[in-house]
């Protein structure tokens, strides 16, 4: 039986990847190299510090740890400017309906995001009240594919891993779910998310009845 659903944030409930992209691109421009939307795919679901390392690798640049901390902060300040303007119109199609359907069916809901800015995004979009537990980048020490974020979420909800389902758009997130002993729903393409138990293009056509059927749970 399904007792809990754990949601990744960026790419599942909202599309903040576009703001991460503009903010990283502004930094790349300033440092004098090209950073494309395709490059940005590599940063999805990856922590801020790890993202910067990938960005600098693309640019072929090396910096000290202190300089990197300053660059990451500069990017984050720009990113925060963008997300501070978000509202409920940026919730991805079907996400709000599915969160409500979980609640109506007595299924607990948790966030499992790498972002240290998750609270700002949840508050600005009005999603905060739909969560029974919120685990974000301020509460974790290991990044996905480490299962920590989802294990903490299930623990805070008081639900065993085998009764918890993870919703993820990133390959590393699907792997984190499986390492946590949880089933997963990939949001996106089966090409990249083939390791998930089921893959759907979005939460648009998802509801609890279909989820139970698809997972035989
Ligand atoms: P921040 P998720 C992730 O969110 C993003 O996909 C990733 O691009 C970003 O670098 C990471 O959060 C950290 O975000 O800089 O705000 O702490 O998909 O785990 O919800
Ligand atoms: Mg994501």
C-alpha cells in the first residue's frame, strides 16, 4: 500500500531549471565562455557547488575554493532574484491536483529537493501547505544519488520506505529512490529515466487510482 509520496521540486512541481540556466549563463558570460541549454541539462538535480564545478569544467577554468564560493554566491543572488518573482502560475500542469488527490486519499506528502532555496519557491507558489514534511538542501549532507534526502523524508513522515513512492525528473534522483528502497515515478522521458518503476511525461494525467494500478500497490 502507498502511504507516502515524496516529490523532487525542480522539474517535477515547478520548472526552476530555466532560472538556474539564466543565472549560470550570466556567470559564464562574465567569465567569457559559452554555456548552452544542452550544457544546462547536466546541472539538473545536481547541487550548487557541484553545478559550479561542471560549469567551470565546460569553460576550462580553475579557481580556488574561496573564489568558487564567491562565484556560487554571485550566481545564487541572481537566481534568488528570479525565483522571488514566481507565483502559483508556475506550478507545473497537474502537480497541484495530484498533491490534493494524495491528501484526499490519506497519503502523506514530503519534499525531497537538493535546493537550498526550496522554501522560497514553495512559499511563492503557494505549495507549502500541501506538505507534511520538507527536506531540502539545507537539511541534507549527501547529494542524490545518495538516498539521504528521501530516507529523511520518509522518516519525518513516519512511513516505511517500502510504502513510499518517489517522483523524480533526474536520473540521479531515481537512483536515490532505489537505493532508499522506494519505488519511483520518473517524470520525463523513458530514455533517461528507464530505471524508474514507471515513467510519465508529467503529473498531468496522474492520480492516486492510476498510481496504485501502475505499481500494483
Ligand atoms: P540551489 P531539485 C535542484 O533542485 C536543481 O535541479 C539543480 O539544478 C540545483 O543546482 C539544485 O537544486 C540546488 O539548488 O542552488 O537552489 O541550492 O531538482 O533537487 O529540486
Ligand atoms: Mg529535479
